[in-house]
C-alpha cells in the first residue's frame, strides 16, 4: 500500500526539490532572503539590521558566525516566553540534543520548519524508493527517542526530532513500522 500511495503523496515535494536543485545557488539565496525578510522585526533581526540586508555579502558582514552558545541567550528568552526573539513564528516545540559536548541544547522548531522538514523527508524517501525499489518490501525500523521529554514553563513541548518525525509520519507509513512508538518511551531498557 505504501509503495502505491507514496508517488502521489510525494509528487509536490519531488517537483519543488528538483526545481531548487536545477539552480542551487539561486534557490539557497532566495530562501535565505525570505527568512531574513520574514524575521526582520525580531530582536535578532533588529540587532543585525536585517532590514538593510540585500545580498549574501551584506548578510555575511552583519551576521557573524557563532556556535550554539552564541544563540543560547536568545533561545533561553524564547523558552521563557518572550515573543519574536529569533523568529516571528512561535516555536511549536524545542528539539533537544544529548548534551554530550556540554549542556543540552534546545533548538526552537517552528511550524514552517516542520512543514519544510516533512517535504524534505518525502523527497528523501522518494529517492530511496527510486534507487532501491524493494526498500519497503518488509517492515521499517526507525530508532527514535521520545518526541516529548518534557515541557517548558510555558507548556511548549521539548524532545527528540526523531520521535516527532516518527509520530507525525503519514498513517500508512507508520503502519509499516516494526517497533511501536511506545518502545521509545521506556526509560530503562534493563
């Protein structure tokens, strides 16, 4: 059933990615400019004068490269409930990292990012099926962590992106999973 329905479900994502791949530099620049325009009135956008950015060179000059720690204060303000710090969209969740290199990180996930991720996932699976037609002849094993490990003081969930992806996949796709999501909720496998 999945192999029959998948081409219909993924057609739009395939076409969009193929158009972007035909002109990768232009596509990436247009996407960056769209993000800059839509977030120019955030705290981060005002601090980096997004309103005046017209080119990639402007962006490079005005927005210094930084690691997560350079973003942590902005993320903490967002978690505390301050609106429009990094994005105009309110995060619908925070993806967590394991914290193996220090304090765990909380990555704000917006509704538009979730939608874009779903499209990218559809494209990826379409390529897998094109190149390996028997890939879904059996079940699908998807190792995950819990989609929700907790909630911020304002009630926004935080957890694993793998768990979120697992839980939000189309039902006909989830039916092919060989391990139920509830296994990811086991705190201690011993």
